[in-house]
């Protein structure tokens, strides 16, 4: 069958990064992962944002260079970025609907008992009998 | 309007150039791109929507009061050095598969086969690590329904493991195709498409590793917060 040249192929075929480029990107990914693991053991400050940022850098590097998105037709980028935005929206929506935001303000159980939450009653747990005249916390509902 | 594009045939002559396949048919599509590659990107976009709610579900329950009424806390059970090695293995497999794609586009099918088998091997190593980790967790008292940390964790990582398994089988199939001569430089796009799937599996793990393992200790974890 006679082949026909595609309409838009300016990014296909001829432009491929060299093998050494892929190795360098791989080495960079390894280094960033090692930094992430090292930062995990730093408890002095909360480095969650830094870890997320490093993870995002690795994510972008794999997508752009290994998945060839940087060199390919921009329609692929549109597809993928749109899906990322949608997925992030879904994550945010799920967290908002299920009260996933604001857990950081919950005091650690050590202030009121090993596993008992400070105020919220345990789900499904039978009410504890009052002891020493202490009133049983009223159920939320 | 263009007629329906014909499927590529391995080894066919022509001026195809989709990702270096000089011998394959070029599809006359309205976008100018091979529809199979576009389909894979569409599938990966849909798979983002699959993992998004699972990650959201995990984040929604993390640190929730009463989420871990029984069973171990993440800090008591996670073996970060072990999981870090698993992460390195999966990262290295991504490097291997991109080497396989590059080799196939150059026409070096012997190297392609080696890189594909190496990638599959690393994938199997990762799966072995996951299996070991899951069984260890179960032995230490963390099962699928133990608490609201365990359920999202096992579902999310379990589905990721299933994706890796499919990827390993796919790569082994690709290696067989190269070995049997069915996959050549002419249809190197098939290896590139398999590579796209494998890289996606890797980037999902990048997210899981950070969200669950590195930052997954909830504020109510007494091992961390006293």
C-alpha cells in the first residue's frame, strides 16, 4: 500500500536524545531519590513540601525525557497535562468531601491517652462505663 | 475526509517515520500521528484518573482521628531503606526501558532484547520486594481490613503492583517478539508504546513512595510526635 506522509511530523523520528543523555537523567533521578531518603531522616523541621517538590521534579523529568513528551507532538502534552489537572482536582475533591484537610490540628494521642482521640468518640465502640464519677463524653450524634 | 487508516504491518516498506520506524506504514490521520501512540497516551490519561481517587482516599484518611485504633502505625512498620531500594530498582528499570526504545529505533535489536529482559527482570525484582513487604506487614498485624491506614495503603499499592505485573508480562512479550523477529526497527513504535506504559508505572510509584512512605506519618503517630 502506498504510504503517505503524515500532516504533522516535525517532532517525530529524527530527534532522539542520545544514550548518554538518558544515563545522565537517570543518574539525576537517582541522586534526587537519595536526597529524598536522606531528608526523611531529618526530623528537626517538617520537610513535607520539600519532599513533594523533589518528587514533582522526578515526575516531570521522567515524563518529559523518558516518555519523550518534551520532544513529541504537543497534543500528547495537552492530553497528559489535562489528565493531571483532572486527577489533582479529584484528589482535592475526595479529600474535601471526606474531611481530609485539617487533620494536622489534631493533638497527638499522648495528651489524652495512647489511642483514644481527644474528643471524637471511637466509631462503633461501646460507650465506656463511667468511672469515679467522671461523666462519659456525650456522643457526637 | 481521509479514509480509515490502515494498520501497520511489520516489515512493510514505505516512508514511515513514527518514532524512527523507517519501514512501517505511515497512517494518514487527521492529527498526523500514529493512532496507537495517541491511544496509549489517552489510556495513560485515564489511568491517572484511576490512581487519583485512590491517592485522594489515602490522603483523606491519613491522620484522621480514630483511623488507627488497632494495628501498627506506619512508622512502626515501614522499612524505608528496603522500600528505597525498591524505588531505585524501579527507577533503574525506567532507564533500561528507555535504552531499549533507543536501541530499537537505532535498529540494534540484540541490545533491545537485552534491555527489555533487563527491564522485566527489574520489574520482577520490584514485585518480589512488594510481595515480601506485604507478607511482612500481614505477619506484623497489618492486614487489608486492619484499620483506615491499611485499607487505602494495600488497595493503592496493590493496584500499582497489578500494573507492574501487566507491564512485566508486556515487556516479556515484547522481548519474545524481538527474539522471534516479529518486532524490528520497522515497527519499533510497539516497543515505545510499551515503554510509555512502563514509565507511567514508574511515575505512579514516585508519587506513592513520597506520599505514603516518606510523608505518610500522620500527626497522631505517637512514634513520631510523642
